[in-house]
C-alpha cells in the first residue's frame, strides 16, 4: 500500500485559534524516565505522535504496562522483565537512545543496538557514552550493539560535556538519579525539555537542581516512585504554526504555549515584520504586511535560535522581501528542505553551514518529498502560500512530530487533505 500524501491548495490566509500539543522532545525522555520510577505513572498532555507510540512499544517490550487514554498515558513500571531493546525497535526511533540511561539506572544492565543515523547526518553518541563511563558504566561496543553493565550503585561523578548535547544531558540525568553520590553535569544542555524531564524525575522523588542552566547537579537517591505529570507544550510545533500564519499573511492565536521558552523564535518573526503578542499561555501573531528578510539567523543551543525551527523559518523567508542568511551550527545536514523549496520557485543557495535566501514574489505548487521531520513541515508551510497544488510525500516523517497536521491547518482555513 503506497503511503498517503498531503495535497495543499495554497494562497489562503490562515485565521483562527489552535491549541498546541505536548512537546515530543519532552515526552520521549519522560516516558523513558517512567521506567526508572519503578512505579505507576500518569503522563498528561502526551501528543498522538508515532514517536510516542514507538516509546510505548519499547516500554511494553521491557515489561511495563502502557495504556493511552486520550492525551494521558498510564505506565505501570513495577515489573521490568528485560534490559534489551530489539534492533527493530531501535531503528524505529533514533531518539530511543534516551532509554539507555533509564534502563541502566533501573537494572544496572542494558543492551541495545547503535541508534541508526538519521536524515540530519550521523548522530554520534560519543558524549552520551563518555558521560555514562564516568558514572562507572562499563560499555562494550561491538557489531553495532552496546552492552552496558554497572556494578554496584552510581557513586556520582563530575562530568563536563564537550558540547551541550540534549540527549547526553538527559541520559546522564537518568542514569545518575538513583545512586549514592552527587553527579555534576557541566556544559549541560539548557533546553526547556531538560527542565521538564528534571521536573518529572523530582516528582518521582529524585533530587536534581540546576536544570535549565549549564550546570545540572543530580544527588542520587535510594529509589524513586511513580508520579503524575503534565508535559510542557511543543515550542517547535508552535513555531511551525506561527510560520504558517506569517507566510499566508494571516492571523493566529496559539493556545497552551509557553512564550518564555520561545524568545529567540519570537524575535525572528518580529524581525520579519510580523506582529507577535506573547501572553502568559498564548501567543497572538499576525502578518498583515509583506514580510522582510532577516539579515542573519544563526542556530545555537538554547536559548539561541533552535535548529528545529530553521527549516520552517527558511520556508517563510522564501517569500520575504530581500536577502536572508541562515547559518546552521548544530547539525551538518539540515538544509534538506532547500532543494524541494527551489522546486517550488524559491531562490536558495545552500553551501555547507550557510544558506542564502533571496525572497521571491511567488511560489508555485509542486510535487515535493519530505526528507526529515522539520524539512517536511517546512514544505507544508511553503505549500500554504504557493499558487496551485503542492503535494508532500513521506508523511511518516511529519507524523513523528505533528499530531494530524492537516486537521490542525484545515481548522485554520487551509485547503489541505491527506490522500
Ligand atoms: C535533540 O536531539 C532533539 N531530539 C532534536 O530534535 C534537536 O534538534 C536537538 O536535540 C538539538 O536541539 C529529541 O530531543 C528527541 P544533541 P539530540 O545531542 O539529543 C552532536 C526534532 O526535529 N552530538 O543536542 O540528538 C550531534 O551530532 C529533533 O524534533 C555529538 O557529536 O541532539 C548534533 O550535531 C531533530 N555527540 C549536536 O551534537 C553526541 O554524543 C546536537 O545534538 C551527541 C550529540
């Protein structure tokens, strides 16, 4: 059965209100952490995403009970029967590497296959492994399998990451939460999703401070217990819908968001000339005037401009007046939306870390292919403003990070359907 495609008739201004679902990049490590809790957990504001379903499959394969009830996921992690994640499950979702720290923390043993590279280029885990080894985890890497053992409890360590890796920070927090020593993580990632994971772990009885700063301290505790927790809203999905409003000259109220996580993203939309009004839990955006180019955008670790928003903002800038320059500092292969946008009439020259975008007065609909999650979202955003019909295939990438993107956009007046 061939995979479905999105069909988008561009040229309609988006208007209305949308509730932004829970953050994929928070719910994934939080679901891994439920395994560490050893108890019964209820996680609210869980988005219906394929990566979330994959995480539930991994939890079940390890012996947990996992049940969805609307946007709440109930996990019973009291009985764990396995410490190994199958290669098939590891390949299904690259970020399942975050289960490594949770399984080691709970069972002192873990076997999993190297996470496949992904569309953004090789996804090394050297920083994860260096940190875990400093905690005393013995890791044997051979034939693409990681075999990890920890004798005794985690005695704490002073770990400096050689770059503020989100996943490595999360894995070390998970592996160090149960233990008898104090673990200091320096040059830690400061993304809000790290603070969300720490929030959940502390609700389970962990003792973590400094989350959101570059030094996170985890004081090991004897054991954890289950907890109830609500996951933060997805700041990248919010930025995507802001892009859809901006490129179509529409106006949008985003509900259930946390503007405090989005200053650098909001700043870029303001530089484009959109009117953006952040309130406590919502953001209003309108773009009545044609957009201006943004001289230079550099993706940086949080609180800098997020790499995940870069493809989406690139799509919007194809319609802005003037020349914009984007420097992608985080991933080495993250301009993959560019050739597809060029097929739609965009004027983009991407070379290494730098992309130069000359705004054009119109985009024309084309048959396009999503190459990764955010590049796929960028094509949808561009299609909303292109004349004629744009099709986007490889929707499985988009479904990893967006809950029924066509339903959300149709609710805002877009002519879009999945066939
Ligand atoms: C998380 O990936 C997110 N994924 C990514 O979102 C996001 O783009 C990224 O953080 C940066 O913000 C999840 O949270 C599930 P990193 P992660 O470790 O943890 C290099 C999306 O679209 N690196 O901070 O894998 C790495 O190659 C996804 O939702 C090493 O060299 O990101 C990259 O260049 C895409 N060695 C940079 O660091 C390591 O051991 C940042 O990676 C680890 C990372």
